[in-house]
C-alpha cells in the first residue's frame, strides 16, 4: 500500500477532535506534574494490598530527600505475636507536600476523564474509530509493518499530517484509548478507600491497593513515553503544519 504524497493529504481534524485533544493534553501535563510530586513524597512502589516506609519496596526512586532516608527509631512490633507488623517513630524531617499535589491530581484527572469520554462517544458515533483508527485487513501484512517501522525510524512519515494515520499510529492510538487510559482511571479509583469500600472487586482486579498504585505508575509512564514519541514525530514531520492542523486549520482551508 503506497503512502499518499505529502502535498495531497488533507491536514485538518474535526473540531471535536481538537477540543478533546487539547483538554486531554493540558490535563495530562497537570497529572504528570502533580503525580511526580506525589511520588516524591513517597518514592516507593509495592506489590499487594499494603505498603509503607518500613516494608520492603518493589521499586524505589531517588527523586527526593525521602529516598532511603533511614530516619527511624528502633522497630517495635505492634502486636505481641509472631510476624506482627512493625512500627517506629520518625526522626527525619521528610518532604511532605501531599495536600496540594493530591488535590491538583484529582482535579486534573476529572478533566482527562470527561474529555476522554467526550472523545470516545463522538469517535464511535461519527465512525472516526472505525474509519481512521482500526487497521484495514490489507494493512496487516509483515511487509507493511516492517516498512512502517523503518519509516518511523527515518521519520519519513507523510501520513502523519491528518486523520490518514499509518499502521503503527493506529495501533498506538488504540492502545492508548482502550488500554492505557482505562487502566489509569481504574487503578486511580482503586487507590481510593471510599471507592473500594463500595466496589471491592477493584482490589481483586488489580491485586490490591498498592499493586494498583504500581500499575498506575507504569501505565502513566507508558503514556508519557507515547507523548514524547508523539511530539518528536510532530516535529520531524512539520511542526508548524501539524500545529495548524490541530488548531485553526479546517475543512474550508482545503477548498
């Protein structure tokens, strides 16, 4: 399947796509900013139902003074029995800016959820997903997949300019829409005790609240990597033209 020449490709997007794109993009930037701040307060990830500073971490990040600070008194058992949880007093002034970070994260999350639902509903009913995102049967060949990978590596991507997406673009957008974003939303809800009190199946689905936090982190990191690659491809394929296509350019400009 030959690529359409660059000068023959329509470079506009529907108005509703632009609205959802920019609201979602702005909210995601606030989520990354506030999420990183929250991680600085407790730079540890765990697997299972529980996790705290006195438990072994699944993964720990050297991103704040809270990293392996060791400012604790001697460990003491909470209960007088074997394998009792341990407690200790803190002797170290940790970095703690959880209040505003969580509030901003929660607020930005709702903007992402509602813009995402707005996009998904219109994308289904307008045929955007069916016509522009789901790969056609004749695209799913090894030859075209290899060619698409080579074109991405060389940034030789004429079809980046508009809704005529390439194969890897279609697959990546579908993964973002139907896997990464729902995972981020559901794991975020699973970290809320109020939500899991009424919907305990979420804890089972994500193997516990701390496991949900870990999955949430990796899903968000995958989205951030997608964003970096996405921006790089926009720059390589014509930043000005791409920005016009996603802002002020419309169908009338093509006539």
